[in-house]
């Protein structure tokens, strides 16, 4: 691990914020690192308000989108709500269709088949709309690059409203309305909404026509918060407000589908991290193992008994997904060992029988293991399909672009992408990808980095300090869980390896002038020698609560020690 301590903030800003908020230097430092510089900034940060949401009509084409939907309702047109098969897409489809059905009956949903149609708007989906007399398609979490498909639909007399959040290509589709904050000609103040978030802005605009405000739409925010967490968008600005209130809904009055998922795992107070690791994988499992329609059906269901039934089905898909991803991961790791390609800076593996629905998860696991830009290929029809994952600060999308001569199609972003190529081009692509990465990657990036917010002493860790830290949540990109470093630590003599296979490290640590604190390091059992025989060491960690036999205490959740 590379430990990187963030630079200290400007001393004048630090002093001013401390004085304005009456907080210590550590808290003020954490706030300045997150762009909070004034009392007003802090008020918005610690006390999110739905009044802080922007006017949806600031988004380009919003007026056109609202007008076209109103026309469709007046003329009794069939409306098809279309979205991708991942969490962002299925939550967005459930949100949009559920809201529209409160106003209008002729609303239906469509999720493309991951294996038959692939990502985004498909010709098959447009043909389905034609055959079933749909004249308006509202596309969510996709469509910004579907210039040819939207043109094809227009020739058939089918209009599109696109609600997307991905970066456009050179041209914008010729749709009735294209809602995307990342459009160069869109002046919407917040650029980092997820697809479901853009969908929420559209229903906010529609609701405004009926005299309703954002607080009248809070029942939909459990879906938006789930999408924000799953899509790993920055949790600042508008996303922080939406996630904050969405978590409140999830924890107090979630829709029947989400409640049915939570009842399965016996979770009570969920954080955004729980949403990412508990709720999102189950929703995703439908599209990975069967069909994304099952996720939409669950999320839009209003009857509790049916929601329980659908959640049980989705849980089975998730169990299948876990088993499949475990098997494929084991086979991929074995293949890497057998290839024995030491010295390579990339990981590229392929097996024709690997399940396409889990190769993205497997690519992430391989990246965690070897920490190299990684591609996992499988057979998909007459071509090979791959999921790509990167290491921090290396743009894998750009690297794939440099190999485009060997690729049929690719898309994605800096850290995750997908591609297809002809089987005969596999070896040439594999070598080209290795060559590009070798030429362009900073070798430091091949060692995992821990970014440390601030150095503190154990005596700084008090119940009051932790109460303030909890108010920094929800955590995510641009507002990650605070990470601290403390040096001159000693184990009090109770340190040991724990867990069934003794892979975890548990100890009680202190500094010369401090009380002792329990620390737990998951997967760090092999570092026991560092703490043994009362040798001083330093640690990087976050702070959380540990509950044991009804007693709650603060503990250090170790990231690394040395």
C-alpha cells in the first residue's frame, strides 16, 4: 500500500472555519477537504434540504420533455418507459413508470435483454414499440449516443425523450428532448446526477405543473438513493440531498419491493454502503442471471405479499450469481497462475463458457487481487465480449481507444468499460492492450493507494468527535469516509489473529499518553509480526462503532499498518 497524506489546507481558511463553526482543527480540515469553506456551506452540508434542489427547468429541453408527455396524455398515446438492465436503469424505469401511472394508464415498461440486445437502446426495442403501437419512448440511463437508433425510430413515427447522464459523443440524437446535464449546451448547475436522478428531475418538473414540490415526491427517493449508491456517482451537491432524504425513506417507509429485500437480510438502519452491498446486488442479479424486467416488477410493486414473492425470486438469482461469480473467479485466478505472465502490467483472461452476467464482477475481483488494468472475456454469439476494470487514476477507456483497431465496439468510462471483438483478433488485442498500458501507466499506480485525510492522536477520538463524523454521511465519491493516520502505537499484549481461518487481526492499541482502543483489521492476519513484542507501529484506519453484548464502543477499522 502507498500511504498518501492529503496536503494541509490554507491556514487562514482553517482558522476562519474553526472560528465560524466553533470546531477543532481536525473537523475543520475534513470540511475544507470536502469544499466546505463557510458557515453557509457547512449548513448545507450538515443539514441538507429539499429546497436546495435546483429548478428542473434549468436543464436543457426540460420544457420540451414535459410538453411532449402532456401531449401524449391528452391524445391517449401509448408511452413506453425504457431503461438499462442495471440498478440505475431499473430504478429509473420503476420511478418514471410508477409516477406516470398516478396520472395516466397507458404506460408500459421495457428493459433490453442483456444477452440478446446488449446495453442501451436497441433496434429490437424500437421494433417492439412499433408492433405494439407506442408513439413515445422515454429512455432512462441510456440513449445519449444512440443517434442512429433514434433516427430509425423517428422514421417509424416514434418519438424519443432521452434522460441520460453519460457524456455525449460528437452528435446529440434527434429526439424530441435530450435531458443530460453533461451536454455541452446544458447549463444545469449540477453535472453529476445518475440516470435515475435525471428521471427524478423530469417527474419534479411534471409534478410542478400540478402545483407539487419536491417534498411531495419523497416516496420516490428510495429509488434515487439506491441508484446513486450503486452507480458510484459523487455524493455532493444535489446527489447529497437526494441520497440523504432517500436513505430516510429507506429506513422509515421504503416501497414494498425494497422493504421485502431488507426483510430478507434483517437490516435495520441502512447506510449508503449497505445500499451498495446489500440492496444493489440483488437488483442487479435479475439482469445478470435472468432479465432486468424482474427488478422493475419488484421495485414498482405496491402489494406487500407480491413484493415478498418477487424479492424471493430475485434473491435466488442473487444466490446463483454468487455461486457463478465464485466459480468463474476461481477459474480465472487459476488461468492467471498457469499463464505465469510475470512482468505483464495487465491481466487479460478468456474462457468461452464464462457467464457474461458476472464477468464485470470477476474483473473487479481480479483487479483487487493483482491491481492491474484487467479484462475478462467470454464468448457472446459469434464474438468475444469483455468487461474491463482499472486501477485508481488510470483511464482504461482511453487505453481501449488506443486499441480500437482490434475492437468491434466499446463503451464505458475511466474505471470501467465493456467491449466486443472478433475471436481472431483476441491475441493481437491482448498484446496491443499490454503495449499501450506499458507505455502510458505511471508504475506507482500499480500499487494500491490509501489517501489519508489527516493525522491524529488516539486522544482525539472521543464520542463527541464520532458524533460529528457520523453527520458527514452519506459517504461516497467526493465525500469518502474520513481516513486517519496515527503513529507511535503499541499493542497492549492482547493482539491476535481471529476468524475461522485466522485471517483477521484484532488488537487493543494505545499511545503513551492515551486510553486504549480496540482495532480490527480484516484480512490483515499476515501482519501480526508488525505488532508483536510491543514494537511501535503506525496505522491507517477509519472509525466506527462496535456492538458487543449490548455494549457499544468506538473502534478503529484498520486499512493498513506498518
